[in-house]
C-alpha cells in the first residue's frame, strides 16, 4: 500500500532563507507525486507534480521539487522564503496504474520569520 | 470559470442532528472525493465516487453517508452517529482517466457541533 511521510510537522525559516520541506513515499509501483499548499481556512491548491520525465519539476511561486527514486523522496524547496509562503504544505502520492484516490501526508506547517 | 463550490462555508449543528454538506463541480470530472481535516492529522478520506450512482468507503466512513445522483454533485451527510464531527471538510474532484493531473479542491466547509 502507498504511504507518505512528511518529516517535521512545523518548519520555521527566516525571510530570504532556503525552504526545504521533506517528503518520503512508499509505493510498490512508479507513483505520481504531488505537492499542495493550503492557506488558512481555504482548500488545497496544486503547487507542482511529478508524473514522468524530468525528475526536477518546477511549480508556482518559485517552488520546485526533485523526484529521487533511489531515496523514495520528493522534497520541496524554494531558494528564498517570502512572508507569503507561510502556509501548510501537503505531499501526496498516487499510483500510475489503477484508479485510487491520492494518499496524503500529514502536512508541514511553514512559518516565515521577518 | 470552472471549479468546485462547497456550501455553506461555516455550519453549526446541534448534537443529534444530521447535516448535509454540498459539493458541486463544473469541471466535467468523473471522480469526486470527500476528506476530513483535523489539526495535525492531514487529510483523511471519507468517501469517493468514480462514476454516477457508485461510491466507495474511504478510511473513516463511519457516521457519514453520500450520494452521487448527478455527475456534478456529491453531497455528504454527517449523521448523528458520527461521534466527533467538528472538523474542516474538503471536497475534491479529478478526471478518472487522468490521475496525473491531480485532484482539484473546493474551499471547504467548517462544521462545528454545539
């Protein structure tokens, strides 16, 4: 069965510092991988996704993530944090084959300190 | 504009009452989903439907019921059997034949039991 582990329920960074949010997945077959962002009292917005091809994927708001099959990881990064990046971030996995819902990690809350 | 709408945004319920949360989409998506979100627990799948007149239980279906009479609509009823219904509820949809596109989320309904 698929599963997703997000290391760190809360990450705090200074404005302008590197953002690194960690995600490891477990899947017996090649997965699709997603990062979503959620602002308070709102729904989830797709940030970026990995399906096939290039392992470094770029998303909205300057975020990017790298799929590393050998490490079963899909960490999210941004070179320079902005105050507006403060939100909750969710990693999710879906099987390439089959028709099953996404499996989500428990989320990481990002705080940005001025 | 295509999207997912959820209503109401805030809902208050007395103990022992059933309440129905609305979810409508005009994206022509086949699949629809209901998630429950509690602080620190991520998103937990309640029910999902991949086609009209069919739906499957998710991880926490007890105390909830759904119907899928129309492709556009997937209402969720929180019954009095649900012991702790206070939470944020998110509806999502996706193309059943294109999981690589990910799921699209509505803005959510916050349910509070008084």
